[in-house]
C-alpha cells in the first residue's frame, strides 16, 4: 500500500489481501524464525504465499516456531514440490498428508519436475489432496534440456485445474533457467503467449526469480500478474516494479493526462528542487 503522504497520481491499483490476482509467492530457502520476523515486519503486506523450498523444512531448526510466525501474520505457507516428490518416491503419500495435518499446513504443492510420474497418478494426487487442502500444482521440468511443446503445457495446466488445483505454477527453477525460460534466462515468450491466450492468467503463477524476468512479465501482463520464486530481499523491490516506481516500469503505467497541471510559477517543493 502506498503511504498517504506520498500523494502520487497514476499509480496502478493493487488489490488488497487476500488478492484474487497479483500474487507474490516468496521462496524461503531456510530462513530462521528471527529472519522471518524481520521479513514480515516490512513485507507481510506484499507476500501472499511462502514456499519453504526443496526439503529445507526437514532440517531447519525451530520449524514449528517459524510456521507459527507466518500463521500469526496471516501468510500461508507450504512445502516445495521437491519435498512432495521425495515422499512420493518413497511411497509415503499418506505419511505426507498426515505430516501436513500435524503441522497445520493447509496448502500443498504437487509437482513432477524431478521424477517420472504417470499423468493419471499426478492428477489423482491433485484430486485427493484437493479434498482437504488448497492445491498448487506445477507444470514443467527442472531439466533445462527438456523442452515441452506449448500445446502440452496448455493441456497439462487445464487438466490440473480440472483435477482440483487452485493455481498452477509454471516451472522456472530457483535460477530462472528452465521451464518457461531458456538456459540463458531468456523468456520463451511464444510459450507464455499461448498459455495466457488459452487459460485465465489469474489461475497461473509464473516463476520469475530474476529481476529482468519480473520486468518482462509486468510489462507483458500488467502489474497484477502472479509471480513466484521471489527471494525475501526482492519482495519490496518487486512491488515497486508493479507500481511503476522504478525506471524499468516507470513509463508503462504513467499517463500524461493523469499528471497534475504545471503551475505557471513553481517554487518550493512543487518546483521539483530547491526554490
């Protein structure tokens, strides 16, 4: 939320939490409870979801205390898809469900980016989990050499939404070099265009860990595009990109007709500098 004393015209509208769109999904790679408190102290308003990446929850000290801090700030937390895959690989699907219940986790990610999973099995997992949890599923491989044609991305996303996913995440990895991105970090723009042409973009979260990738999506899809894999230190900088407060997006949302009229004789603060 823009502070009232900064009386600026032409700032894009951002819906309040809980937002139907414009979500920022933060990646927690093993923050301590104290670090979580510090992040939430300045950025809770701009964080819609937190993913405890990979299997870090298994070994992070003070996990339940950390979860309680997120919960007190009304910021939903879930474990990354890699942890789901690690349990699934060991045939411990039900053990995983009980763990989520025990820890009070209400969101769950279903992915198959690292292991081979039959399509009907993945859809079945989504369907079963959606009865008790809010499901985020992920489409795309973590292998940068695996290229899936656009029609298959669209088909898989549609299937997973129909199976019960609340949102579908488009894979990019923490590095932003796989899935919807080429190994050099360049966006596969034709793929993204085909996805958003055929599927409601409010139902999709695009992983975009790099600043240039965030800028591309905001320019391409507007300030209320859903973005994921955002590092804690980039949450507020991302919000300023969404609001057109940085050079990268400053002229994308500003309109000349919204600007205040220039006075004939400027002085003091209205002159934009010393009087």
